[in-house]
């Protein structure tokens, strides 16, 4: 009977540890999802914020130039 109780205690401890790890993972995912799309994009691309801002600005200017050139033809 003692062995059964010990086995149950071990299972409860393992379950508790697994639940704590799952809880921690879910909290981190929740924090990540609550950030803005810009912050999430910066997390995935490993360049400085300044470089990313310059790239985004350049792409916007390029888009405007392409639209203007399309209107001229």
C-alpha cells in the first residue's frame, strides 16, 4: 500500500511540474500575442529597430513611386 501511495505522489508531483511548465509557456505566448504587430515582427527578424524602420520607410517610398509611375503611363 505504501508503494502505491508513493507512486501516486510521484505522479502528482510530475503532473504539477508539467502543469507549471505549460502555464509558464502559455503566459509567455499570451505576452507575445499582446504586443503590437510591429513588435512581433521585430522579434522574428534579427536586425536593429533603426534598420527595420529605414527598410519600411524605403519600401513605402518605393510603393508611392511605383503608383505615380503607373499613373503617368
